[in-house]
C-alpha cells in the first residue's frame, strides 16, 4: 500500500527534490530539440545581494511561467545570471580594506580588482543559492555574470560600435554625484528621503543700487555658482526687468536677468537663481541662454576656489557660513521651515549633489525612436497595458544617457587618450598607437561603464553574442521579461533600444510588470520600520510552497500587495489539506491495479461526473489565467477547486462508494486518483515541492512531475447536467448544516428532514441522491413530496424551488435555549455599544494607530454578523414554542 508520512515536513522534501532535479538536469534547455521555444532572462540580482521578499516575488512568478511552459512541451530556457553591481560591490570590498587599515588607492587598481574577484568567488554566489532554495528552475549550467569573458567582449563591441556610429561622445553634463563614493550615480541609485530643511529668501541687489530681487533656495551654498536670475516673461511682478543686471551677494558677480517660461510663477517670488553647474534644470536653462557654468565644489564635497572666502569648507559648513554672511549684510530676507525631498546615495546614504562633470554619454534619441514604435505597434506587449503610458512618456522625453562611473570595479571604458594630440582612440583591442597621430604614449580612460550598460545587453549577450551561437539563434528573441515598474526605463527600455540596434529584433515579446510588496498596512517595507518579511525565515517556518502560493495568490495586476505573515501561515494549511487528502486517497488504493488514466468510463456516479467536469473547468481557467499573467486568478482557481470541491466535497461524497466492495469502488478509485494526479500537475508550477513528493508515490509514468504533460481541458469531461444536479444536492446539505450550526446542535446528532418539492424532476433528483444527503448532513430520516407541511416546531430554509424543514421537538430544551441566546445577545449588544462609541470618538480615531482602529472595526463587523445569526435562531425558538 502506498503511504505518506502522517505530517508534511517541507524541509526534508525540499532538499531531496532540489538534488533530484539538478541531478536529472530537468531545467536544462536543448538547442538541438525541435520544439517551440520559451525563453526568459532573469533580471540579474546583484552579487552583493541577499534574497528579499521582492526577489522572492519576482522569481516565483518567473518560475511559475518556466515550469508551466516546460510542462506544456516548450523547449524552455530560463537564463540565470548575476550583475557585478559596480558601486555596491566596490563599497563592500572597500569596507574590508578599511577594517585592515588600508584603502584601494594605497593598494592600487590592479590589486584592488584582484581583491574584488576574490570576494566574488567566496561570497558572490549567495543569492543564486537562495534562488535555488526557492525552487527556481533556472538552467544553472548556463549561469552568466556581467563581467565574465563573453559578456565583457559584448560590452566592448557595443561601446565601440556606438562610438563609431557617432552615438557615444564625451561632454559636460549634470549628473548625480556621490561625494563619498566619488562617482556618478544613475537616477535609480538615488534614494529620496523627506527631510526637514529651510527655504532661504535672499536679496539680490540691482547693479545700479536701486532695490533688489528676492530669490528662494534650499541650498544657499550653491548661489556662489550662480550665473543668472530667471523670471517668467508673463509674470506681472517682474515686468520690464528682463535684461537688467543684478549683483551676486558676497561675490558681487554680475548676473543678467533672463526671461524663460520654465520659471514657475507660483513658487516663491517668481525669481529663480540659475546655477547651471549644480542643478539639472538650471543646466538646461544655461544651455538655452548660453550662460557660463561655474562649479563651486570639489569631488569630495568641499568648496573649491570658485567659492571665494568659503573655499576648503565642507559644503554643509559653507551653507551655515554663507547664511551668516548674508545676514551680516542684511541680504537674508527670511528663513522658513521647509520639508523637501533630498537625494541620497543608495549605498552609503550620503546626500547626493547635482554636479557638472565631464562624462561619457550615449545619444539616445536615435535609439529611442524604433524602441517607441516597437511598443506602439504591439510587437512588444507591456502587461498591464497602462504601463505603456509611462514607457512612452519617458522615451519621448529621453535625455542622453550618462554611462561613465568614477569607480574601479566594472567594465573599464575602451578609450585611450593620446599624450601627444589629446585625442581619444576607441578600439575593440588594446591599441599600440594613436589612430590620429600615431604616437604610442596612450593612457586608458580610468572610468568604468554604468552597470546598466552591460545589463542593457542581457537578452542577447547571455546567449553568446557577439558570437552567432546556436543558443542565440534558437532562443532570441526571448519570450517574456518579468520585472518591477521601477526599472521600466532604466533597464527594460534600454534593452529594447540595444536589442533593436544590435540584433535588429525585439529582445522580448511580453514585458510583465508586477506590483510592489508592502506590509499589511500598505507601508513600504524597510529595516528601519521593522516591518520586513524575510523570505528565508518564512521558508524555514512555513515551507517554500506556502510562501510561493501566497505570493502568487496576491499577484493581482496593477495592485500593490499587502502581505502579512498570517497569510503565509494560511497557505501552509492549504499544503496540509492537500497532504491529508492525498493520504486518504493512498489509504484506499490497496486493491487498485490501474494507473492515473481514466481507464473505466462506465459506472460513474453523479459525484464522479461532477468532479471531472469541475476539474475540466478549472484546467481551462488556470491555463487562461497563466496565459494572461493573472497569477492570482490561477492560484484562486486551484485553491477553490482543491480545497472546496475536491477535498471538502468530492472525497466526502465518494466515501460510501469507496468503502463498498462492488465495482463502484474501482470506478471511484480511478476517478479520485486521476483527478488528484492531474490536479498535482496543474498546481506544480506554483507549489513544486509538495506536488513532486506526492506525484512520485502515485502509479505514474515518467521521471518527474516537472516534465510531465501539463493538463489541458478535455471536452469529453464537460458535464453541465452533473454540475447542475449536484449543485442542488450540495445546497440541501449546506442548508441542513447551517441549521445545525445556528441551532447549536451537536455535530454528530442525527436529524430528521422534511423537504417540500414543487416539481417531479426535483423530487426525483433528491430521492436518487438521498444517500449523499443523509451521509453528509447526518440525517436519519428524510421525507419528500409536494404536500409536506411545516411542522409546528421546526427550523426552516428556502432553497432552489424547495422548502426544507428540520423538526426541533425532542432535540432541545426550548426554554433553556431561549435564555442562553438572549443572554448572549445582551452581551453582544453591550460590546457593540462600547465599540461604536469608541469608533465615533474623534479623539480616539485621530490618535490611535491605524492597525488598532482596523482591529476594532473588524471586531464590530464580526459581532454584527453573529448578532444577526442569533436573532434568526431566537426567532425560530420563539415560533416553535408559540
């Protein structure tokens, strides 16, 4: 006899099947296989990373797609890999060096890079192992790294080609600058935090000594780099002032008043200080009006010589001293408290400076045009579709891309400066002489490329490009990209641009954009708030399948997920429900000699026909949901079918036939086993471990459920009549159970039931299926007919075309029951009065934490529902005794 342990032990099961899948290479794609392909590239996690709930969510959804398509027979490649994470990784190793009393500058570039590679070999694979534990069926034999030899070759090929095509240039531009890391940052690497600061209103006097213009700023130290003051030509407050000259306070630099419609007339005085070297919008203003750009900061955040008397001071020290100097000269009109969003380096949390610097750029407009058309023409479909508007807005207003970073860990830019003529030589291989003048004294650019540059090539570089590999030919373009909305521009759009440029084909057909995971109150998770849910802890505590199912169940399109630990605990109960149902099936197979196929199509009961039809509907629903990236709908359909229909109804309905010795036992065994095995396959992409464990003990054929054929709907199993008929039977059972609960009867107490029918077909249906009803509703006697009268003391229910009565005489002491119910209702009234008073008190509502208010509201709803049920019960008792 097939047996399962009495209790599901996730840790033992998970380790076993992870080894089995790896040993049998079940996730390995095959370039030589003649089958339709399905390919995804993983959004490469940073090598410094550890699995967080966002990773778990994103990769669970990808794994569901990969397992589903693999089981459908597709030649499936889910391409793994990690990102070198330039700034983050360099910071990790620099901290190690600091602990040893040294720095990267002291050991030199070559030794530092060697040290980073060593760290990567020892610690850089943690997140990959955590993804394995999550059950992610990536083709780990093909694991790539953004700085491995092949990808480095791809990066250099792309850089040189873009340079040769006139799409890469070097120029001055405003970038996000971290004074601590001393490198440029992408917009995504800047974290904005609400800070309490000040708005300083400064008087800029006219050169002729007649009056002044007041401007407002949050960074008064940057005024030292002002080269103009701007006004809106439509602002009546400044009529006639365009072209006049002001003097910069303290430094007395002449500043022209320029007119530009960019200036917001609603902010401050309507006059804007223009600091082209320290503000991206001012930089654009400066370009339009041909203003000088004066940088007043050193790279380390101290003031330079352009800052005059404040040179050498830290920027924040200079801010205080500038303010004091303005106050001494009576040029500070007022200082207001002001809350504003301040950018911080995502790694070291240093306040970021907008900073004018010479950088390398990609001209993006020529690349963006075909990338916009690819989405507009629906060659690439973004799901949910509303994210297309964000994509178009970004791409149609695109700025040139700053691709250089002033760090050491990364792809060093393949450009060499000539000492003789000063020109750059950009080459695929290290040059021996300047291509402009032939001089041999060349120095390579010390900057490295933005990490997003190598990531932009990910869909084709990971498949072997720039070599025309068999893998590239087979699996490019890829099929689906699954990622978060926050990198729709920084990564997704750039992959589209690079794919169209270098492959003349889109990089993927679908982009699925998932939502963010928040805590139960809708707050963003953070370690500071202490509301982080650690997926590794959840897997230890509840099992990986429970976590995965939770994430899938909440993955509604376009809606952020409010996740609480008790949700994961709830889906652990689903695992246990499936386990116990499987144990029951196995315990009743000792004489079964068939397989999991539907061998015997005759002699099926109404319940057999119903469960097969319901499974067929579920099969259709799950496949459609996954095809539309509606993971929550697929999970909901599976949960409803397995918990409610298969476990709660079908198994119970089938027990009498299963416990018999006749031919009906074999038929029910066959149907029960078929539906269980097929349901396990249907569920496998979401819950891979428990499904493999149970499936391996079934009388099946095949190596693993992971490569078994995914169920498809079979029209022969549709049975609308069986579904309609059994719905009536289940409704009768449910109404009797409800009465049992409302009347507080002992669950094992046998009841008599009278059913008044209104047509012969219905009466016949109830009559021939009364065995089901009696067994599941615990009925000793059932009377049917159109002439049934309601007994004097009876609980009743009205259902589809019938009236149901349960005689109460002899089942309870009416007087005592009435007293009990009335006493309970009084207590409920008292509790509800207290809660209503509490929730209507403004002092409580305004001051109490949201979770406390929500808990009280939930309690009030529960009491209201209980009160309504008890009132119905009391009414029945009163009527029975009148």
